[in-house]
C-alpha cells in the first residue's frame, strides 16, 4: 500500500497476472490525481500521457478511450509551442492561395490571418517572415491601422 505524497489519501494501482508473475502499474491517488510515475501525474492538470495520447489518462496509467480530449486543442497547443511547426502550417496554407493566382505577399498575408484567427499565432513576428522583401517594406513604412474588411 502507498499513501499519496501530496494529500495522504490511500493510493491504488492496476495489477495483472501474466502467468510468471504480476505486473503493476504506477500508484495513483483517486483524490488529487497524484501518481508515482510523472508520466501519469494529473495532480497539476493534464498528465503528459494525456497530452501525448489525446485521451484522458488517470493517475494509475489507465487510458479512458471514451474521453478523447479535443483533437483541435491538441493541434492548437502543438502549433503554439513550436514555431517551426507553426511555420510549416503557415506555408501549407499560403501555397494554395498562390496556386490559385495570389501573389507571394497575398498568399502569405492571407495565411498569417488564418494562423492568427484559427490558432492564435502571429507568424508576422517569426524570423522566417521578416526577410520577405514586401514584409521589410511594410515594416519600414508608417505604422498602419488594421485594414477595413
Ligand atoms: Zn492525493
């Protein structure tokens, strides 16, 4: 038996008899979500296992396949924490605009708006954006207000 290191509640764990012995999962607290395996500790919010798998995962390491976390939230978080991943999404949005006849600037500006609206990421602050000749010209111009839509 183990008591929770955070709240003192009695913990439990999953066990399975595999014939030659018993395999145990991590100890988990049903009260506060603490786990003796950091991968499954949900006492401070979603566990790394939940973020990695996209399914709610309890402190004893058991996935709950009936409770997927929102796929969009997983994607949005990944895009927000990794600029190079965000930039790859930006480029994949910009290219179809250009394929349909928009200029390089129009395609990139449209993609930047999409990235901001959909994912809350401002790619115009990225190092990849700044070398675009038209972006340099805009940055050097007088500050402008938001264009009417
Ligand atoms: Zn606890």
